């Protein structure tokens, strides 16, 4: 039965969700407190291979970096210190993609589009992967188009930036589908149509009333039609399809659905219910604007 929440779900629902800025500062403080000479040494060692890697790009290969630790700093040094300043004048473009196996890039369509770009004569791709089963992302045709030349680089660096754009802050829901990162919900809500937003909030409200369990589709459709949130069943289907595509709603084969986040996120981020104030001051509390990273970190370097 899906009606009851586990003890872990109940505990997670009571925990306050931190803003991306708070998490970023905490991770940066942690990194600063852990002085490690291994990372600079590894970076200095691999920097000596930049020229070799550039020649491999010119030869028509695309480079894929794997190994222990974050490769973000290494690829940034390669693109900024070498590709931008040492490459000969040309019309080629080097696309540097950090964590090409990241949540937001794992779709088959996205990977196919990237592989088509990688197969272009004047486009070079440099990517990094961290997941053990990242190779399973690509079909045989995609792998051929990518033409990867793999390099194992052990940086032993913490995954600070990767953690900031991960989806681990939100619950994955009963279906196991990966939802949109909590840090990106605000921006998606701003892009939704009034109808889609109203349906999402109605679903979140009903889910909270049901104790976090899955919501039955047909009764919820009738509820939305009675509340005049949608004009027809087809309009409801379109709204659910849009919300599912954005990762704000997950469904199962039993015609049930839910918002894949904890109670706190639904209340304060989606429904906009502010927590009670501790004091009754005359001034109004300003709203914080979240400065969030994107769900994928991608940068392009063009040499002229």
C-alpha cells in the first residue's frame, strides 16, 4: 500500500530545506577547513598533459575524463589556461561539459543531440563522468558519434559544485523518478501557465491532506473541474503532462500521482506558505532571491 509514509519520510518532512546559497556557503567553509595538498599536486601533474590532449582534439577525437573526485577544476584550467590562449586561430568550437552523465543530461534525446554535435567536424567535445554506469547512457550509434578517447584522472577533489546542482535535496517519490532539483523549482514555477500552476498547487494541497500518499487521478480530475481549475479532461491531461515533463509530478501505472518532494518543500516553495514569524515587527520581511546554479554545468570555448 502506498497510503502510509515511512518513518524516514516523516523525519525528512520535518527537516527544513536549505537554500542553495546556504548549502554553497557551508560546503565552501568545509572545503576551506580541509587543507589538502593532494589536489594542487594532482592538478599540476595533469596540467603537463594539456598540450597532448589538445593535439588529440585536433586529431578528431573527443575527450572523456573519468576517475576519483571532481574534474571540474581540471577542465576549467584546461579550457581557460590552454585552449583559449594556445589554440591556433580557427573556426572550431570546443564544448566543455562537466558531468555529462548528470541528472539533467541523462535523457536519451539529450545524449543523442550532444553526440550529433560531437560528430561535427568543427566541434570538439570535452566531457567528464562520475557515475560508475555512465557508459550505459549511450547506444552504440551515440558512442560511435562521440568517438570518445577516455582518460582516467584521479583528482580526489570534493564534489562541491556537483552537490549544489544535484537533486538529492528533494524526495524521489514512490515511483523512483528523479524530480527537478529543489534549487530550480522557483524558476520553473515562474514559467508555468496559471492553469498548470493551479493544478500543481491543488495536487500538493491534496497530497498534504492525504499524508504524503499518492493521489488518485480520476477523483483529482473531478476535484479540479469542480474548482474550475481546468475546463476539460484534455486540459487536465495537458497540465499533468507539462508538470511531469518538468519533474514536478510523478505518476505510476495505477493512475496515481504525487509531487516528489517533502512536506516542507511543498508548503513553503510550491504553495508559498511562509513559516510563522517569531516577532511582530513593523517592517515587512523581504523575500530572498535565490541565486542558484543550473542543473547542468556546461561551458563552451570558441577560438577565433
